[in-house]
C-alpha cells in the first residue's frame, strides 16, 4: 500500500510534462456584449487510478485565481461554489467523464474579458490544471435582428412580419422582442419564440413610407438592438399632372408654363379634362405627364385612339412637338396604368396662325405724335385765351383823344433820368421830330391842362420836384414820331382853329 502511494505521488509530480494530458479548443473567443457564446472544448488524460464508475469533475478558473482555494467561474461539482458574478451565466456543459470541457457564456459583460484555464479531477491520480486554455474578448453589441416583410404591401390585406435574431447556441437565454411604428394600430397577435417574433398587421394607404421597428432587448445585461424597415404600401395613381411649356421661336420670348393637375397642388393654372389649349403655329410644345403611385405607374401618350411613341424612351411621360403644325390639332391624352387602378387626363390642342409682328418703332412714333399734338393744342389754347383777354382789357380801358391829322403818339415827351450824362447831353431822336406849328400852346401850359402819361413798366426812383438840381437844370423835351407803314396818306384837311393836339409824356427814371 505504501509503495502504491509513493508511485502515485511520483506520477502526479511529473504529469505536467506528460503528453497524455491534452486540451483541444480555440485559443481566442470573441462575443458581443449581452450575447451568448458557446466554447467547444475536449480533453484527454491517462487511464490511471480510475474506473468507468469513477466520477470526473471539471472546473473553469480565471487566470490569477488559485484552483485550490478560489472559487471557479463554472464547475460540475455540486460541492464546489462558483463566483457570484458568473453564476447562471457561465456553465460547464461538457462532461469531463466523457472527456468534454465545453463552456457556454450567457449575457456576456465587459468585466468577463480575460484568460481562462481548465482543471480536471478523476480518482486519486488525474488531478491536472491545463494552463492558459483560451482568452475571452467582449465587444460592443452591433448585431441587429432580421425583419422579413413583403416588398410591397396591399392596403387592406393582412400581412405577416417576422423578426429574427440569430443565436449561436440553443442554450442561450431568449431575449425580449418588441415592435414600434404607426402601422401598429391594426396589429394582430402572433407567436413568439426565443429566436423570432411574428407580427400580423393590415396596412393602410396612409402607412406607406412609414417606419416599422423590431427591437431585441436582453434583460440581464440591459442592452438592446433593433432594425427598422420602411413600409411600401401600394396604391393606385392618385395625382396625375401634365406640365405644358412652349416658346415663340425667333420672336421676343413669351415663355408660358401651365401645370394641369387633378389634385390640390401648387400650380400656375389648373385645367380639367377636355380643356382647349391654344398654341401658335410654329411654336415648340413640350408635354410632361407626372403621376404619384406605388409601384410607379406606366405612362403613355395617345392622340385620339392612336398611342404615340414616347419622345424620350427613358421617360415615357414626356411628349415633345418641336414645331406645332395645323395637323397637330386635336385631343392628346396621358394614360397612367397601374394594377390597382388607372387615371388619364386629356387636353384639346387648338392651333392658331401666327399674326405678323408689329413694329415697336411704329407704336413709339404714334404715341410721340399724339403727345406733340396734345402739347401744341394746349399751347394754342393758352395763346388764344391770352389774346382774347388782352383785347377785353384794351376794350375796357379808355384811350386818349387823338386829333384827326395826327398819328398815334405823334409827340412823345421823353424826360431822361437825371444823371451826369443826362445833364450834359441831349437825346438824339431816331426819327425827325415834328415841330409844333405856330400858335400851339407851350408844353408847360399843355401839361397843366391835360397830360396823358404812358407807362412803359420801367419803375425807378421818383424825382422830387423839390430837387435843387432838377430845378436848376430843366431837361429839354425830345420828340419821337411813330409811323405806321402801309397806310395811305390822307389829304390834308383844313384844321379848325380851335383844334388842339394831345401829347404823351414818358419819363425814364
């Protein structure tokens, strides 16, 4: 008995280098936070000191812990406690008795990262630590669930949507599935398993282009992941519009764009079916038909009952007429074909002859002539009014008496302004002065009797009769005659003796 015990201790001390103890597994394992990972593992050890009925125990330890005194992270030995933070998360699934050491890690956490080693115990001889078995790395959660949904949904038709989250091992705990989206008002119930969730819903037309989200949550770690899909709900064409544009060729540009629509859309002008569109002959015309539908409707143009070839094969909704002719007159219709319904809009094209262009210069000349004529008429009116007004004033103003034998203002008494030159020089008349006949009263007496003063509108300082210089230097009288050429001389009639001549005195101050 003592010999067998010594032999067992000797073999136990040399088993670290015994090639009969082997471990087979991957050296590095990576798992996303909150997920589950299965780590396959197998061992081999010698058949010494145990029988088929001898139990085998395995232990997983984190590097830095003592296999004899510290608690393992996982074991199949019911009499050995494990670490609290790894309880129910790390599990030794393999049976060391059948030489398996496989491990499963659930709800992986960042604190789980590190290096782990395995220990096997069976009988009195197999007591062995496999150092540095594998290293564990925990990364951020990036895996998303997969959502399976038909590409196009029909409104009012129930549909089944499936959200699947792929696990690497069946022993991983089931996550919690949840759905969010505006289309869930018509949500129905469906089965849920640890790996997928089924959603039944009936889409509506207003659910088109809305989001549907499947969220997967791991309760133990508190992390979650999700995937969002965009619903595509089919609907028949609900808006059909035609954009019409043309130009006037070489004439001054008069670009006009008309948008024909059957919906409440922002347009320049809204026209209905069978509306007549006026186009000048020779203009270029472009018709663009646009519709909203899902999937896109098939567009085509027709003239009467004849389908027209598209001007642009890549865009069959465009119809171009480079030069409109009289034979183009008629009805043009845009058809929008869709499995759920069809629409059409028609336009009646009316072609008119192009009128000759009018000259802008002609219009400008006419307006200029009218303006000048108006101005001249106003000027003539003002002149006529002024002349009539002056005649009325002259008719109302009493005129001085003239003798029959004298002309108007036969004698004008010119009194120059007193000054240095006026006192030393006499004014020279431009025409011969009439000398009063003998017996004519003197000027002084005439002035005292009657004086007709003609004012020329040249105001100046009045001469005071008390001015000494004026009294000492009386001014001479100068006469000027006013002749009216063209008048025939009348024969000299005998002048009555008592006839007197009137004189007008003009003073220049």
